[in-house]
């Protein structure tokens, strides 16, 4: 198994974000630079804030058999959208749907490159 570089992971996430924005209504990415910046900020937000949210909401995650993680992922997308000009999400429902689709597309793209 080959280890992906930071640039490869960033590019995969950017492509997945662009595809997700095309599929999900309520998600908008204005262009390549906005997509790249959104992927970069999303990686940072997932590394810093997601573990904190996951620990604080662990009882909800256990009660919902892990489905609450989709809500956490949606919140990470909303936080990212707040910091990136040209990346817009209309609301939490769009963010949750986008997080599911984004995860699936990321999984497919990483599988293709392995």
C-alpha cells in the first residue's frame, strides 16, 4: 500500500468537494482556489476541532450507534464554510448530506489511487 502525500490528499479532498457541490443543492464552491482553500481549511478543522466535538458528544454518538458523527462532520463543513470565501453551505441539513456524499466520494477517489 502506497502512502499518499499531503498534496495528493489535499487534491483528492478538493475534487471531492467540487463533485459534492455539484451534486448537493445548497453547497457552492466558486472555483479552483476556493475549493483548494476549503480542502485545506477542512483538513485543519478536522484535525483540531473534530476530536473535541467527538469527545464532547460521545454519549449522543453511542446512543445513535455512530450516526451522530454525520452531524459532527456537517458541523465541520459549516465551520469551514465560515472561513473560506467562495465556499457556501446553506444550512445544517445540506451540510450533513454533503458530509455523507463527501465521505463516499473521498473513499472512491482514494480507492482509485491506491
